[in-house]
C-alpha cells in the first residue's frame, strides 16, 4: 500500500537487525488519516470474505482493527486481553503467545460468547513477525464454533517466518507492507507491496 510504504520510508526506524519502530504514526502516535486508509484497504480486500467480527489483541492492534471494522460496515471489534481480570466472564478461551517485543510468554484470552457459533472472524494486527500473536488468535477461534476468514496485517516482517507459515496453513493473508530487512538502521521494503 503506497501510503504506508511512504510513511515507513519517511518515519520508520530500524532498531538493531530485526525491530521496526513506527512509533510516530502507528504504535505510539497514530496518524489517523493513514489509519483509516489502511482500514479501507483491508475492507477492499476482505469484503468478499464477508467477515462478521474483527478480532485483534491488545493493545496496538485495536486502533487498526477499529478502522477496518468501520470500513467493513461498522462490524464489532473483539480484542483478546493479555491478563486476567476479576470481572471477566466465566466462559473464556485462552491461548499461549510469546511476545516478540517483550520476550515474555503469556496467555491471551477472550470471552467465548464474543465469538458466536458460525461467525466469520477476520484477524487484524499491526505487525506479523514470527506469527505468535496471529497463531494465538487463530487458537482462540479454534476453541469456538466461529471460523477464520482472513488475517490482515499492516507490516509483515518478511525476514521472519510468521507470514510464510500462515500462507502454508492456507490462511487468506493480506500484508499492506512487507519489510525485507534492516540495513544500517534503514528499513528495506519488499518491492511486492
Ligand atoms: P509475532 O507474534 O508475529 O511474532 O509478532 C507480532 C507482534 O509483536 C505484534 O503484535 C507487535 O505488537 C509485535 N512486534 C513484532 N515485531 C515488531 C517490530 O519489529 N516492531 C514493533 N513495533 N512491534 C513488533
């Protein structure tokens, strides 16, 4: 997606050899014009798949999920939580996720009733690296009678294995930009998207 590629080229920072920092427009400060453009791009690709629900994981996926949900006709957004709460429902589904950025193992969870029988679920997230978050979310859906209809990602790190694994699983995956690598702090984008 041209607008996202331009933002990455202008404002993205490569940290070390594998971290893409986009705090100025996606992960800390949000460029809302770009956010809603990304939502529309997801809607163009995924509307034929007729999603009923958008699923993401807190916290940085939420804004993007809302933008996609709005563009797809004001669908509900469900975000998996990363920690237990006293007021959580009695019937929760849980899945293990290793956090790439925090280097910690945790459990994500959502109320089972928010993924009702027969619902078509579209996963939206900001990054795809090793695919832990996406596979955790797919694991939540697998414990319900809802079905996965696609995965939409803003930035895929093509040099990590998550994207390839999801494609090999037959997942309908759209990444709006793919990073091929980081060279001397500069982010190298794939020519494909
Ligand atoms: P995965 O679970 O695919 O390994 O990593 C995806 C999650 O880790 C995303 O939800 C994102 O929050 C975080 N993440 C992974 N790599 C990066 C990165 O290079 N930059 C940022 N900002 N977040 C990342």
